[in-house]
């Protein structure tokens, strides 16, 4: 399995969730605090309580907007190259929602952007859920595991995966971790995977 399977998170890795969420919040009358625009915690970013932030994130993740999230950086080009030119397939592991309709919309979004054959599996977890149990199923396979949340990348490393941390402001302080390389884009991931 290891040779041709890439495990990947969706939000902040394949899809620009933060941009879409910021726009959605603006349409719903919430203003971002410019001093906190680079914060990962949406509560800080919008001056909300943690409970209110979680409620709005769930509402967003279960909204029709999930069907049309834009790609992150150069994801489309290099994910397709890995699949079409090198035979890799992807397993999406995403903490989106337990709502089957939200899951359906995400699947449609990914197929529309990346094509019908790139993803061999879509693994959906509840909004904000840990990925430990899912990653444990891939233990010691050495699969590539692309994530933007350091705790999830480190969990994969602990299970014998090869994690890559998609660079964002919220994980900049992890740039020195030699076990979990931080990458700026999918071009870097492509080069690591194919050995360019």
C-alpha cells in the first residue's frame, strides 16, 4: 500500500478553508480583527467565545459553501501530476462533519477539482475530531501523510507514517522539526514523493 497511497487532510492542505470561512463570516456580518488575521483559532480571529466559534465553524462546514471551496495554492496541478503521471491515489482524511450531506458536498468539491479517480477513499470525521484512530489503521505503512495541523502530523509520525506539514502562519513555530518537514506548496511535496 505504501508505494502508491498518499494520505491527506483537506482543509489547509488541498482546500483554502480559511479564505472561504473568512468570506462566509463577512457575508454573515462578522468582522475579522486585523491584528489576529493570521491566527488559527477562529475565536481569536473574530473576537468570539470558543463555544460561538465552534458553533459557527460547524454551521459553515455543513453549509452549501463546502461544495465550492477553492484549491489551496498549487494543489490541483501537483496532485493531478502525482496521480496521472506516477499512479498515486489519495485517501482524504478530513474532520469536516458527521452530516452525510456535508460529506457529499465535500466529495463533489474534490471530484470537481481533482477528477473522479484521484481519491480512492474519503474518510469523514466529525468537526474538529482527532485523527488518531484513522491514522492507526495505516500504522507502519510509511505512507506520506500531508497535514497542516502539527498535532495530527506528529500523530502520523508516531504511527510510522511520513508526515509533511503544509506551511501556514499557525504552524511556523514548527519549522525546525526534522521529523516532520514543513513544505510551502504541493510542488515541494511532489518533488519529495517522486524524488526529484
